[in-house]
């Protein structure tokens, strides 16, 4: 018999998200709707709703639920947006975004994870998603400009990302060296960029090229 993970998911949303300040009703609803255990892989089913990041193979991880929710909230999505994600991983963050915007374009540099994400997103019936295996540092020129770009690996921004944003668009990334990152949100405004810093965090590294 298939186990229901509804209760652990509701508890995760209340204790890890709402109690820690995630206030957007749309983000809370999306985090309730997306079945994180479908993305976590069989070995980690029982850990899927815990307050931690989880391994997804190839030395990569899904971020802890709070960070996924926080990054999603910082994008202020209304529903009409085209969003570019760098670092598809297993597709969990992609799935959450897909509930909140018009279309998600997501790039992953590791072929096996790109394939895993495709399967996971199909299982969850997330159809407004386009995936590509490639180097996200190049952005995705073909579908630019984007309303928002979210990067789920830690490092420093590629200049192409701001170029591929619409005016008023948002770029969100965990910025910094090694394992010490801080969420930064940049808004492109004609000739200037408005920059705001948020939580400290640790992400797997943003790397160039395809593997
Ligand atoms: N959002 C993902 C998190 C995955 S971890 C999830 O919910 O599962 C970050 C991912 O970024 C890893 O899979 C890593 O391979 C990928 N990555 C790192 N550098 C990249 C780059 N330049 N282009 C595309 N993907 C990259």
C-alpha cells in the first residue's frame, strides 16, 4: 500500500516554514501541494520532510525546505512570469516554481540529474516546465528575456544573467566562495541594479561546463 505523506508535509510547512516567517499564502500552498518525497528518492523517503538538505546523487543535494520556500518567496511570483532556474538537480525547486508562474526553464549541467528531474517532474504532472542539460552560466538566450532567474548552486553571478532579464526582473542567487554563501537578490532597473542581501546559507558549488 502506498503511504500518505500528507501529515509530515503539513507539519513541515507549519513548523519549518510558517513558524520561521514564510508568509506568502501562495508559497505555503505550493509547498503543501508538491510531494517532496517523490523527489527525494527511495533511500530518503522517511527523511523527505525533515529540516535538512538531502543527497540526490552525483554529490549534489536538494536544499532544505525552508531555503526552497524562502528563495521562492523572494521572487514574488504572481503567475504570469517566465522563470529561468540554474541547477535543476532532482527538480523539486522547479516543481514548486511551476505552481507559481507561467513557465519554468531549468538548466542542469549533470546529465543523469537532468534525466532524473525529467522523470520526477513527469510523475508530479508539472507540464509547464522546459528542461535542458547544459551550462547554466550561459543562461538560455533562446527564451530570454526572463522575469526572474533563480540559481540553486553557490558561487558568483554570470554577467549573462542580468542581460537575459527583463527590465524590473529579479536575479536571486546564493553568492560567495566555498561553502559560505548569502542569498542576494538583484533587481534590474534600466541603468542600475538594486541589490538586497538575505539569509546565510550553504549550497553545492556552481561549476562551469557539462558533466
Ligand atoms: N534545485 C535543486 C538543487 C540542486 S543542487 C533541487 O531542488 O534539487 C544544485 C544543482 O546545480 C546541482 O544539481 C548541480 O549539478 C547544478 N549546477 C551547478 N553548476 C551548474 C551550472 N553551471 N549549470 C547548470 N547546473 C549547475
